[in-house]
C-alpha cells in the first residue's frame, strides 16, 4: 500500500440533483465546499487501486479508479475509515470494466461516475443511496439490468441516456423526482405503452399522440411533472394539477396549443424553463401564492394570454417570461419584485400599461424591446421605473402625482356637492329652516369628501 501524505485543501463535493426547487434541493446532494484533510491512492490488491479523499467531516470518497482489474469491488473501508461516497467521474470511460460491486455504506454517487462504461452489463445500487446522479450511467450501451434500492428518491437528468440495451429496471415507491432525458434512447422507454408514464411520484412522460379534446387529470400524490412531460400535446384542452405537486420541470406543457386555462396549485414552489412556451390558446393562468421566481421563458409565445396576476410572493420577473405575449394589454408588478430581467416583455406589441413598484431596483435595457409606441410605465418619481422610461423614450406617469391629482378632483367634486346641498337646504322645498339645515348638509358633505379622500390616498 502506498504511503499517504495528508494535507488540507478545498474541494467542492458535487452532488447531482439539478432541480430548481429549494425544497427539492434539500432532498438532493448540493454543491458544498469542504476541506480535504487527506488524499492519496489506495491499493486494494495488485490489480485494484483508487484515488481517494477524506473530508474534515471524516467522510471518505473513492475517486478515480486507477487499477487494471475488469471485475471491480469497491472497498468498504480505506485506512480504517468507512467509504461513504463515490466521486464524480470515478470510472468515467473505463470501457474495460465489466462489473462493479458497490458496498453497503455508500450514501452518494456523484455525477458521471460510470459514464461511458460500455463494458458494464448490470449494476446494483446499495440501500442508503438517495439519488441517481446526472449522467451517472449515460452511454453505458451494454447495460441491461439495474436494481435500485428503496432509499432512492430521485433520478436526475440523462442518468441512463443512451443506455440502448437497458431493458430491466425497478422503480421503488420512494422515488419522488425523475428528470427529463433520464431514459432517452433506451430499450426500456421504447418498450413502454402509449399514454401517461408514471414513475413513483413523477409524471415522467405522455408517450404517443394525445387524442383531441383530452382533459388531463394528474393523479393525487404526484410530486413532480417532469421536463417535456406533455410537450407538443396539442390535443390537451385542460389539465388538473393536484396540490401534492411541488415541482414542474422544463417545457412540461410547451406547445400545448389547445390548452386554454390552467390553475397551478399553491404547493408548486418552483417552475422550470419554458413551462408554457407556445401555448397559443392559453388565455388565463392562476399562479401559486408563495412562488418566488420563474425560470426562462415561462409564457414565451403565449399569444392568446390576456390575463395574468403575479403573486405578491414574487421577487423577480425572469428572462423572456412574457416574450411575444401579444395579447397582454396591461400588467401590475407586485411590491416585492426587485428585478425585471432580459426580454421579460419583449415583443408584447399590445402592452400599453405596466405598473412598476418602488421595490424594483433593476430593469434590463431589453425588457420592453419591440414595445407598443403607446406603452406607458406607471411608477414613482426617482425610481428605476422612471429612469428606464426616460432612458428608453417610454411615456412615464408618476403615481404619486396621479394620486394627488385624483384627490384634488375628488375634493373639488365634494365641494360642489356641498354647495349644491347647502343651496337646496335653504330652499323652501327642503322643509329645513335656519342654520340647522345648513350645518347638517355641510357636515354630510364634509364627511363624504373626507371618506373619499381617505379611500384614494390609502
């Protein structure tokens, strides 16, 4: 066994779950900076050796396989320490390896650890591992059989992509999230019947052509609608999403031109890129309270969208969110938003009114590119909204000034009403005599003016 020279360095222990939702990320390995207190090469025998690292938390990771054995058994311990993880690229492109035995005690296997291992034909993942990482077995063209443990909770992007021979894999009920492209170009997927494919708690894909005028009901208990799950399903006219769903992934409903309205439950905390891109029949959408961000192009090309209310929980309007939404005529940005990003309202050619609060401190220069010449930004003097309007030759209305003007008009109307009431109270027809009638009418008008003023200035 070779001598190990310990030293301290910084390492990013990279997980693999690339999902957007913070709640989801809590369940997945994240990118965490740790200190390495020991690293070196560990020789199991004359034909089997690994690079390895030990963290300050006493976690030991098997790294790059440097041996020549074709049938590999990963050690359960290195120098008396239990091996808890397999680092990214550990067996990358080792086409000569025909089998790998992973010991109990392994808790994580990082991205691309077995990518391009074309000699592998089967693999068993031990209990305790929670995720199948990004591109973990991608391009393992001879991999036929995979056994997953009950501890598995997610299968990440491209995990088994191009595993063309893969025909046998189990899906424990514990699986909550299965990402787009996880099984692209596999025999397993090709053998699935047409219709909605559900894996654990994920709607993975609608396979085949959806019949016209289909009302889709997502089953209760589903947590994830995977990327492109219903992409191009032009026959979909409605979709019911249960409040168990917390993640809707990239392009889940893109190109569903028959979809006219959708309600996204409050359980959804994050949404991926281009969720409703080119849903040209979509006219209205109810967004979940509590959602903070959109990813790219959520409603890009939704030409029929005329009404959308952005929740108060929102913090930023993302890139291309409403690009090409030619049906939008007005929109109000809620008070917590701080950023409006690139092309957010690009080519919204019928947008004539947008209300931007004081909280917005950044507006990208391209936000309104291709805008209607009648576009007016309603905002507050001295804010980013006014600056953007001035810099881009867009009409600006100061809401403070407008409020003052409206208050003046209201007060003037109230004064006129008071005079009219006074005149009427002094006429013979009122039946009032002396100062009592004048005082009563004057108080009533004053109260009316005060209430009207308060309502308009709240």
